[in-house]
C-alpha cells in the first residue's frame, strides 16, 4: 500500500539520486514521526494529569509540524537547494531530539509517550543519514 | 517502523474507537497519498512537457495538502466534532477523485502519474470506509 | 507589508478573477484565523483550568489546520477544480462554526477565546462570500 | 481585521514576552511570505515560459511551507524550546534567502517574482530580529 519507493523511482531525475540511498526511508520515518507526535499530543490532552504534560504537548506539536514538512521537502530533493534542505534537516533533528527527551521523561507513565520517543529517535537517525550524504549530492 | 497502530492503541480514549476499524489504515493511506502527490507534482515540474501538466501540478498540490491535513485530523478522532471531520473527509474524497482523474489522463505517458492515480484511489476508498462508520461513532 | 493583493494582481490569469472580488480578503481572513487558533490552543494549554479546555484545544487545532490550508488552496483559484475548492470551503466553514461555538462558551473567562471566536466568525463570513461567487467562476 | 497582536496579548504567559518585541511582526511577515510564495508558484505554473521557472517553483513551494510552519511555531514561543525555535528560524532564513535570490533573477520579466522577492526579504529581516532576541528570552 506504500507507494513511496515506486514514485521516487518514477521521477525523471531519478538517476541523480541512485547514489543516495535512504531518501525513501527518511520520508517514511518523517511521516511516521509526524503522525505519532500529533497523536501523542491528542492523547496528552485527554489525560487526567494534563497539567504535567504542557511542555510535552507543545514539543509534540512542533515536532509533528516540522517532520511533516521535512517529508514534503525531501520530495523536492532531486534538485534541491542544498542549503535549505540542510537547514531544514537540522531543524527536524533538533525537534526530534527535544521531543524524544521530553517524552522519555513520561515514558514509564504513558505508553503513548514511550512510543513517541521511539518514533522521534527513528526519525532522528533517518534524517542524520540523509544529511551525511547530502554534501556529495550537492556537489554532483 | 510504522508506529500508527501502536500509538492509537495507547490513547486514553482508545476503547471508544474499538468499534471503528479502519482509522489506522485511513491515516496511512492519507499520508501515502499526500507524499505521492507532492512527489508527482515535483516530477511533473521536471518533465520536458511540463506545459501539458499544469492542471495536474495544481491538483497534485491541492490533494497533497488536503490528504496530509486529513491524516492529522484523524488523530483527533477520539473525540471529534463529527460535522468537521465529515466535511473534511468529503473534501479529501473530492480532491482524491479530481487528482486521480487528471493523473489517469497522463498515466500511459508518465509512470509517476499512474502511481499517483493509484494512491489517490486507495486513499479515496480508505476515507470512504471511515465516513460510513462515523455516524455510529458520532452517536455513541 | 501585506503583499496579497499585489501578488494576486500579478498572476497571468488575473483577468479571469476580476469578477470575483473577495479572494484576497478571504485569504487574509483564513491566515488570520489559522494563526489565532494556533495561539488560542497554546494559550489554553497554558491555563490552570486546562482540563475544562480539552475540546477547545482540539477544535482550535483542527480549525487552525483547515484555515491555513484553505488559504493555500485559494491561491490556486485562478484555474481551480470547482468541486474541490467548494468541498474545502465547506470544511473550513464547518471548522470555523464549531470552533467559534466552543470558544464562545469560554469567552467571558478567557480573552483569547473571545478573540478566537471573533476571528472564526470573520473567516466564516469571508469563506461564505467566496463560495457564493464560485459557481459563476466555475462556469466562466 | 488582523487579530495577531490581540491574541498574543491575551496569552496567560504574555508578561514573559514583553521584552521581546517583534513576535507579532515576524508572524505576520511569515504568513505573508508563505502565501505570496504559494501564489508565485501558481503564477509560474501558469506562465508560457514555465520551463525557465522550474527551480523557482520548487524554491517557492519550499519557502511557502517553511514560512507557514515557522509562523505556527512562533505562537508556541511563550515557552519555547530555544534550540528548536532557533533551528527553525535558521531554516526559514535559508529558504527566504534562496527563494529571494531565484525570484530576483526573474523580477524584471515577472512582476509576481519581483513581489515575491520583496516578501521574502521582509520575512528574512523579521526572522533575523526575533533570532537576535531569542538568547535573552531563553535565559530568562
């Protein structure tokens, strides 16, 4: 049901990306993290102890927004402006790290926070891998 | 790597949703369709015959935006305003139908349009299924 | 500092829109409502009585997302798919009505809810006006 | 009709921000730049010489997305994670600079590109001013 690999392979500039594995995986990880953060925010709002989760809600919402947008920007990566994509991946990493940190503090109490921290870490790793390969692409 | 099912199950109001299967599938289909439409727009912009693809680019961008947002709104579905969610699912269906129609016209020339039409149809079906089950939930 | 009117007038299909006043105003109203709803959600999360504001936070977030996206879609309105734009404006109206209703319940306690209800009503009126003029445009 | 100042003043943590002017202005500039970039992309897609505007369309779309999201994140700034907000403002600056550069190359041919470059520069300046004041806020 997932069409990400297929659509990237069908892009007219697809050859340009053959040396850069990890794009499809990073897009999938960003989408996953985005929706998990949105859901974690909604779950936090529904908890009785919502007052202990204010910072978590805010970081969830920021991380959800940034990750969703980063996924979109990665689809423009066949001819990217390397500076913009780099800066955006850096912001995505910062959001994932901050959100994972805060969610980890509540992970023993709330399963949704435990899962969210896990999705943030996975997204962090996927973005990191793309960032490491970007300079080569930018020079190509 | 996909955490959607897990995070929905960890929501404090999760019991309320047990009679409504299809939410996780609809979220996944919306995310998939959103990113595929973004990528199809980017691929269209890169084609030599871009001038024949203007309408396709616009519908891709609209469908990408609507589907991405519908995924987010479905994560609020544990205590939704049924009118808002209904109207949004209807807009999502309209966008998927229109984008699939246009992409289908180019499907024999461009593989990305063929894949995009397929993802739009899958999203259309997934949203339809949630819509049919919503009234029951709204009354619960 | 606002460039909305200017950029719409600079669009190559701009003549097609001359008979449809209200687009620039609707875009501005959607952007305003979107950001006000985001801010109201953030303010609700910061209130001591956050537990009475759960529904308000969810409707704020939905309305914020829908209005932001509707603004974007209105910029594609020079050659729109009338069905998609209609369905989206309808979803935007539903979100504004639901959010204004809920915010109005807290308007005497929270100034941010009073302001948010006002922005929702303004956005509702602006979208309504565009909807009424769309059929003519769709036929043009 | 613009409610941004009013809603920020109604935030329960509003005192914390009194020493940081420029937030409302930066939010307005981000929203303006976002919608202008969306409209410039749509106008480019409608131009006969669309093939000379491919890079412009991509940068327009990236800048539109980043600016819209930055506006949202600034509404969480009453208790921000300074690292995340900093990284996001940096990405926003990079997007505005890159888009303004590209649009400026077409500014003599296309009025929408001239206006878009102007909106990007205005957004760049507004984000820069907030960034310079952030460290003080982060320490407060």
